[in-house]
């Protein structure tokens, strides 16, 4: 309950009510990024290359371990992971963002929205557009930007062994 409250705290009251309704009806609500948190979109193919695994549960466990339990949303239909990071990361990491864009990695901050699943949507099911690959266990606890950067670099090296960093 505290996590849901924190996720919605950046919204004005009418928008909070709308987001709650979206969670009830669709199990996902579109939340603005760049105020409380931002997100790094990581293509699933990078994580599959890194782990040599395609099983959802194994990939989720790997993400949880690699990112120190920081929250990650998964969009299984498009095979994308969204690591939730501090709000200022996209602005501070512009140089890295340019290099990562070629791999399909994108830093999402102000002006972007993320489909955030209900806090109890922690399993991949055919009916879910997204779920918590790594649940947000505590309000305001986010992924460490250096851990996210290490995962992206390792995924890149695994996907294309001839590339550095």
C-alpha cells in the first residue's frame, strides 16, 4: 500500500484517482517520469544474450540479483525491461545515452510516461501488458545507476563480443 501511495504521490488528486482506476480496470497505469523516478528501457535481447536464458522467471531472478533488488518493470509483449532509477539520471547520463541508443537502450525522464503495473502484479501472465520483474519492495528504493550501466555494458559485450564497453 505504501509503495502504491508513493508511486502516485507525484500526481494531483484527480490524476491519482484516474491512475487507481486504470490499475483496477487494466492492471497498469501510465505514470509520468522525471519527478520521483526515471526509467532505463533495456531490450530483452541484451539480457537474453547476457544470461543465455529465455525463461521469464530466470531472467527476472537475474535482473533482481544483478540490480541489487532495485525495481524493474517488464513489458513481455515487446521484450523490454524498465529499470527504475533516480529522476535525474537521464540528464546526467546524456553521453552514455547516445551510445546506448544504438542498442535500443533509452533513458526515459521528463516528458515520458511509463505503464506501471499494480504493485501486486509480480508474475508474467498472458493477460498482463506489464508486470514487476523485480518488485518495488520499499517506497523510493530505486536501481543503482552504476549497476544498470554495468548490465547494459555486459549485455552489449554478450550480444556483440567484438564491441568494448
